C-alpha cells in the first residue's frame, strides 16, 4: 500500500515537486517558474540523484526528463513504480521527442502525463495542477474508502456482537424451555420423574409389548408405611429429607434400564423393563425391603422406613398405562393390609374388591341423603351397684340392597371421605333426642348417653356451635352427655384440643377416652387433659381370664386412671368371669355382651324400665 499523504500537501502552495533534468537550464527555468507559483521545488540532475531525493522525502509530484545519460527517465520511473513506497507518486514526463511509441511507453510504465519540449510554462503548470488535483481526489477516495471500510468493519463487529447475543439468547431460551420441560415432567423435591413422565414411559413400554408379544415389564407401586409419624414427630422439613433419602436408597436398588418416579407424598413407582417372568419383579421388591432395613441417616436421626409394594405385570392385554398403574396401586393396598414391608402381586379379584369398595363409598354418600342410618344403644353398667349407668350410642347402616353393614366397615370409610362429619352430627342429634325422651319418661334415673366423636369431627371448627345447637333443639341437659374421643383426636393438635376440651367442660359435657391401650397411650397428655373416663379397649378384657400380660396391663391402667381421678369403663365384658375379675380390680363400669348387646331404641327403653340388676 502506498504511503498515505496528508491532503494539505496537495494544496498548490505547499506541494512538493521534484524536477529531474540533465539540462541545468531547464532545471533553472522550471524551478524558478514553479517556485514563483508557490510550489516547493527540489532539483535532480540525473536519475540516481532523483531516486536518492525521492527516498529522502517523498515528493508530491515528479517532473521527469526522459532523455538522460546513464539512467533515462523510463528506468527511473520503472524503479519508482516497482517500489510500493513510491508507486503512487505521479510522474509527468518531459521530453523533446514527440513520437507515438514513446508516449505509449511512458503511460504503460506508469507515467501520469507527458509534456513535450520545448514546453510552454503555462501548460506545465496546468498539467501539474491537474495531476495534483487528481492525486488529491484519489487520496480523498482512499480516505473515504478506508473510513467506509472502518465503518463496515465496526458495523460487522457490532453485527457479530448482536449475532452472538442473539445466539446466547437462543441458548438461554432453550435452556429455559428445558427447565420448564423438566419441571413439567419431574418432581421438584427429588428431581425424579413425576406421574406425567411415568405415564409416558409406561405408554412406551405398552407400545413395545403390543408389538412384541413376549415383552413383559413390571410396575412396582410403593407406599411408605406410617410416613405420617415421621412428619408429625420430626416435622415436614425432616420429612422432606427422608423422602429424598428414600428416593436415593430406592435408586440404588435399580438397574440402569429401570425408571423410578415419585407420584407424590410418600408414593413411588418403579418400572422394571424387559423381565422374564414375575419372579424378577418379586426379587426386586424383596431387595428393596431388604435395603430399607438399613436405617436412613437424617441429621441426628436414624430413620427406619418400610414400604408396602404392589406389583403389576405390564403386558399387551392392557389398553392404557393408567390401568397398569391402578392395578399396581390396588395390589399395594392389599400389601398394606398384610402389615408393614410386604409386597403383593396384582390379581384381578383384587380389582373386584376395590370396585366393591368404590360402590360402597358411593352408597355411603347416598345413605347420608336417604337417612339409612339408625342407632343402637348399648347399656353401660356400674360394677359397684350392678345397676345400669348409661348407654353408648352406636350407629348402624341398613343398606337398601346389602342389608346391615357393620360400622367397623363403613366408619373408616366415612372417616376417609369426610362423610363422618354429617353422619356424626346426625348421630349426636338422634342420640340426644332419644336420651331427652328417656329423661322425660324416667326422671328418677340418672343416666348418661355416650356418643362417639371421630377425629375428623373433633377437628371441625364449628363443633361447639353444632353441639350447642343440638342441645338447645333437643332440650337435653348437657350434663347427660358424654363424648367418646380417641387418643389421635387430642394427640394431633394438643393446643386446639385443649381449647375445645375446656369449652366442653364449661358445659359440663363429660369426656371419655375410647379404646385406651391400642394407640399411643401417652401418659403425659393424659395428665394434661382432664378427662373424666378411660375406656379400656376390649382386646385387653377378652384375654384377662387366661393371659397374665393383659391382666397386668388392665391393672396398670386402672391404677393410673384412679391416680388421675378418672373413671374406668371396661369394654367387651362377655362373661361372668370377666365381670367378677373387673369388679375385683376396682373398675367402676362395664359394657359388653354379658350385660347386653347394642339394642334398638325400644329394647333399650324396655331395658331401662326393667331395671336389671347384677
Ligand atoms: P367402639 O366405640 O369401641 O364401640 C364399641 C364396639 O364394641 C361396638 O361395636 C360394640 O358393638 C362392640 N361391643 C360391645 N360389647 C361387646 C362385647 O362384649 N364383645 C365384643 N366383641 N364387642 C362388643 P360396633 O357397634 O360394631 O362399633 C364399632 C366401632 O365403630 C366403634 O367402636 C366405634 O369406633 C365406631 N362407631 C360406632 N358408632 C359410631 C358413631 O356413631 N360415631 C363414630 N364416630 N364411630 C362409631
Ligand atoms: Ca366408643
Ligand atoms: Ca371402644
């Protein structure tokens, strides 16, 4: 590239011109004339001097004589034009010769112009000016070009940056999309696939099974046993850690082909692909239960968690992945019934029992609307006097098709579905009403009516208002009413339980702790909540005649109750032997088939009238 010359050099006054001529007269003449015109002039008397002068300072233009001894003007010009440093300097040839061939030569080697001698000074001047203008214009174009180039390259850099940024944004967006997809398909706590992804995976397995009749896969449905206790005793934060630890432990039991998913709370599912037969799935279930024998280390705790496992074998007979999952769930439910840490393989008969249960749930809903319930009353007898002290109201369901259904079957279902709340309120109203009618008929007897209150009911925020309203409606004096609650009711939320119990006590409503000995049997809360009565569960009473341990437990409970100034009711008194034994233990009340089975309203009324005596 030619050296860049500042534009001002081309201004006439300062332009630098080298005049090369072996004729000193010519040199003098031109120098004088051009100096007068304001140019800076240097002279060279031959080619070599000219080249040295050019090297020293680049002239803006050269007037170059062609005919010189040693090195002629063409040679000088050629050297200059071959050198990139000097290539761009305009050369105007001066010559006496006027042949066409020489002019052509002059231009072909890079001459800018051509002046023939003898010259007119004015012509020289104009040609010089033209060349300088041309040079200036060229420089300007060069300048503009380079500016343009710079701008283009700046712009290119900007565009590249913008492009880079765009690429970055696309990458970010893709990442965000991936994250969203991950969230949509995974459980946030454990990072495991969630139900949606599991269903997709099962669908794939099912497709394969439809194509390859020999292809079998297994679905294991896992549910942690008594996980609620972990949450209740250690708190939800620790509970979450336990879930993560279980997920890790389960993962360690799997092969790379298997899929572990979390369905929610303490439920997990495993797909085992490509099994030979059911024994592969059973072995996996056994391994899981074995692995879970090793405690999970969570903070300072050693946590033992068992799982109940339902197994369903996936094959081409299934239409939908959800159905396989449902069957594994049903099998798990059966495994739960066997106790902790069991597995069950799905059988179609299980589905029938679930369907039956579902039907029963629907029927139970209708039973509330259609008032298919009635009450039985089971007498409670004072073991000291041998006379009756009251009744326990027990609900009964007369199913329109199936006939009598035991509360042992439908009460847990009513608890699960929440239907126990309206049922319980109905029971309370009905029992209070009947009791009030007996109070009016038999004013001489001081009896009480015990009504069972389920955990769900106990937690209803408007329970007290409901009780007040029922007492007001039925006009029953609240002193006749006794509520039977279980340990779970007060254990779950001690504070609100305490508030509620205070309100009940303020109304002189008595409180009885039902099924004592079967639950937590925590002494500390027995102390804290001043309850009136302890009902010893009938599982202890049934055995006292021939099981020392049961007898000792009953003795201990009685001692404890008396220290806490509580009455004791023994449930399930079935024989005279029970009766005598319990009386000897100092137990105040008894209830059981020995005295009477639960009675319908009329029989119960006859019972009061007859005043039986033991
Ligand atoms: P529970 O409160 O422990 O009621 C006593 C149960 O023992 C009753 O069973 C009663 O029939 C039975 N029973 C009484 N004496 C004997 C006996 O000598 N031997 C034997 N083996 N059993 C005896 P039932 O009526 O089947 O009630 C079962 C459970 O259902 C009740 O146990 C109670 O938890 C629940 N339940 C019954 N009625 C109601 C109710 O109105 N509301 C609520 N929430 N639960 C109720
Ligand atoms: Ca009871
Ligand atoms: Ca009981």
